[in-house]
């Protein structure tokens, strides 16, 4: 877009232009004419347009149609069931709904109960991994040796180590239960036995 | 005077005992815990063709039968901790499912927030009552399963879970790892695959296929035994056949001992430092008996008599 270069000169010129206003009486005359239409208005072309009155049947028909519409809108829901097919379909829908409602399996009943009891050694810290360094060392030695007669024991040790890990994870998940401690003890005894066998054979 | 002395002595003894009990380490390690239990109960209408499918996690599962055509379930989720709020919060992390989808009734529990260690000691119990003809599948990871009186189909997959079955008939399939199996009064077509698990079966009839590694097997059949095939590796097998003179045995050990009772006429088929193999024909007067084939590698096999059985308390 091009910018006006002599903006201030133009502004000054515009300000100097003469100003004109309509005479004060002019608006009053206009208002007076609007409020009191002139006697000659009948001469306007609109006033000479012919007027037609519709025959009475037209209004009667319109009235009848309006009545019919009203009646149709007010038709009760049950009136649709006049047809036998509609009745049968409605009955079927009702039966299916009732069947589903009756056949549904309600959700479980849940109750809470509170009590107190004494537990021995709750949350006792047990270090299961005291000897883990020895097991890791022997596993490394077995891997390095790769002797067929020892590999079977190595597999056994690996299986028992994985089992120990599973028991430890279960303890973390469901707490340090005495039964889990017993299971861990059993696995540790088996691991120790395998460890001894490995040492003997090495 | 004597009376007073006796009373004083009694008083001192009571006081000493009280102090002893108070200071004993056992008593000191007792902790009062809040026990919060959530009990869930649901009953399903039973129809032929339904199966109950239980998937427990550290759960004790009890399955029993009734004449009612319903499957009734009661689950108990329990959390114990000295703080009530902690026990309640931990309990909420155990999720459960009790629902029927088509012809399977699923019952399940699992930790919702398994990554977060629980501070409480938690346990889960299932008490399930169902018609005896209802097939049952139990999968349990830790915990135990006690199942009795079923007569159709039972499948169990247990890991670190003790399995007890009593008076069960039909098609039975058990797979277990690190979980012992104890069965009594079992009759049917039975398959057991066990690893690092002991198997004790008493008063059993029917047909058996057992594969076991790293376990002790004790098998005591009754006159209803039809067939038994045992393959055991790094295991010890005791077969109590004293009441069954009409059985036909084929027994073999590799790198292990094989012992039969002296009164049994065993025919030695192989006897090397590595392999021992014997065959025992059934006593003709009892007719053709069931075949018992047991093969053990890296373990011992004992065919035992009444003395050994009584010693074991069978």
C-alpha cells in the first residue's frame, strides 16, 4: 500500500475546508410530516391495489388440517400398538429384556472385616544375599571351565538361583510370609548342596 | 511360719517366671498387627459344560463338592501390618476377578501394583464349592491347592504351590514345579509332570503316567491299578507293591540302586555298574496283572513290602 507523503499538509488543507449544516427548521418539518401523513396519501399506487377475499373453503380447509395435525401430535404411544404385529414385537422386546434382567449375574458381595493379632518376627530384616558373592564367583568359574561333567551342575545352580529370585520377588509382592521364608530356606539348602558338589568335582 | 515361707517362695517363683517370659527373645519379637480382610462372595448358577478356571497368586485354594447345581465362591484377601492405614492401602493393591464368560467361570487374584513392594504380609484364600461333575482348572503361583471329591476333569498347574488331592476320579493332569503333590484315593487316567517336587500317592487306582525330575516319589496303589509308567530323573522312587502280587514289573535304574523284596522272584535282565534292570512276572494264580514300568536315572528305586510301607506310615 502506498503511503501519503505529505500527510500533515493534507490534514491542514482538509481542516481549512468550509463546513455546512442544514437549517434548524428542516428536521422539525420532516418529523412533522412523518407524524401527520398528508391528505394526498390515498393517491399513492399502493392504495389502489385490488383486494381479494379468499373463499370460505380455504380457511375451513386450513382449520381442518390444523385440527388434524393437533390430533396426530397428541396420539398416545399405546395407539401404535393397535396392529397385532406391533403388539407381538413389543411383547417380544419386553420378554427379552425381562430374560436378560433375570439371567444376569449380580456382582459379588464384598465385606470388610477388622481384627488384631500378634505376629512373631514381623518385618524382620533377613539378609538372603550374604553368600551371594560365593555363588556368583563359582558360576563364573564354571562358565570359564565349561567342562561337560560340571555343566549339568551349573544348570542346576542356575535354575535354583532363578527360583530363589522368584521367591524373593514374591516376598516383596505379598510380604515376608513364614511359608515363603520356609520355601526360600529349602531352595537355599538345595543350592548349598549343589555348591558343595561343584566344589568337590572341581 | 512354713506357710508364709511357702507363699513367699511361690511369689518369688511367679515373679521370676514373669520376668523370664518378659525378657525372653520370643516374646520380645511379638508384634501386634492390624488384620484387614476383604471377603468376596459370589454364586454362579451351574450348567453342564461349564468349567471353573482358577488362577491364584500366593493363594490357598480349597475346592469341594456339593449336590447343589451352583458354583459358590468365597475369597478372602487379608493384609496384616501394625498400621491400619498401611494394611488397608496394601490390601487395595490385590485385585480379584469373579466372573463368567460364556461357559467358563474365571476366578483370579493378582497384585495391581506388583512393582511396589508390599509393607504388609498378605494372603489370599479361595473356598470353592461346586458340583462334582464340574471340570476344574487350577493355576497357582505360590500357595497351595486342596481339591477333593471331583469326578470329571481336573487340571492343575502349580509353581511353588503344594497340591493336595483327595478322592478325585476322571481325567487328571498335574504339572508342578517346586510344589509337592499328595494324593489319596485317586482313580482315573492320571498324568503328572513334576520338577523339583515330591509326589506321594496313596490308595490309587487307574492308569498313571508320571515324569519327575529331582523329587522323591512314594506310590502305593490299590487293586484297581490298571497301568503305571514312571520316568524319574535324579529322583528316588518307592513303590509299595506288597498287596498286589498280580502286578507285572519292569524296573530299571541307571546310575542308581534297585532294590526288590527278597520274597519276590525277580528276573535280572541287566546288571552292570551303570544299569540294573529286572522283570517280575505276575503270580499266575492271580491272573494277568497291571503293568508297572519304572525307570529311574541318577536315583534309587525301591520296590517295597508291607514292612517298609508301615514304616512310612501308609
